[in-house]
C-alpha cells in the first residue's frame, strides 16, 4: 500500500494544473509556492538541489600582476621638469631655467645617458635616410630599406617557398608538395575570400560616394541606408559601375 505524498497548504491546485498539462513539479517549486503565502509552513528542499557556485576568490583578483608603466622618454622627463618648475615658481626666465636644467642633467647619469641615446638614434636615422636616398636602386618603406635587386630575389624565393592552406586537411602545406585536388580546393577558398573582400569594398565605396568632405558616415547615412547599400554592394557590377561613374 502506497502512501500519498504530503500536500503543502495552497499547493493542491498547482499540482492539479501541472498534472493536467503533463508537467512534473519538483519539490523546490512546491516549497516556493508554499512559502509564498503567509502562514504556510516551509517544506524541505529536495536533495537534488544544486549548491550555488562559489564566488571568485578576492585574493585571486588581487594577485593579478599589473602592467608596468611605459618608461618616459628624455623629452617627456624634461617636459615634466619644466612643468613642475613653472608651477612651483609661478614665473620663469627661460634662459636661466635652461642653464639650471643643463646642470641638473649633467648631474643625473640616467637623464644624460637617455639624452645621448635619443640623440644618437635620431642622428643615425637621419644620416641613414640621406645615404639611402642617394643610392641608386634603393628604396625605403617606413623604417625598412631594401634594394630593388634584393626585393626581386626575395619575391622569386617566396614563390618557391610559398606555403598555402590546404582546405581539405586545414593544414598549411608547401606549394611544391601540393597535388591537384589540394590546389583546386585552395583556389576555391581564395576566390571565396576575394569575393567577400570585394563585396565589402563595394559597400565602403558606395557609402563614400554619398558623403561630403568632412562628413562622417553617421552624419551621411542612416542605419537603414547602410543596410540598403550593403545589399546593393552584393551585386556583381556595383564596384565597376561606381568606378565608371567616377
């Protein structure tokens, strides 16, 4: 003979409704319903109730090592010297203060070394730039310098040592070791990526075509217009038409 489950006050109606729609009420839910009414006694919670996850220990957060500040350059350190002196004195004679700072720098080995280092690097870069510009067949790209002959040899070597992603195995493979199936899959991947980049380029050009000098995109286009232009950009001839009109 089985005993019926004890029914908490105020919960018989909830059990009947749940049973009629094929639901099962956990004891936790029954307890919440029971305790939600004044005077109802609290029923024990099921043993299957999960304990709350412990919060992250405060010590763990405090143990995180902060990023050390970037050291000041010579110019920044001297600028602080000027600022501090002006604020402290209220007025300043530039020539007299310059003589004071010169003496202070001479007596501070770290400042003096930093000054020599900064000036030396700047002077060497300046001399190198002038020298490279006078050499026939040499080019400068940013801080990098190369000769045309070296660049040509580098490109030729790159073609032989080219590494390509094999979409079939998701592994980078030397070009010389790839078979026909791998090359075909690589072509499809490259073409798909090129199409996606071209579509985005179309979109950006269409937006720029609507803008006046000095305007931002937010000022020139609404979100709805941006979405419409994105759809136009997906058309194959959007970029060609825009260039032709330009």
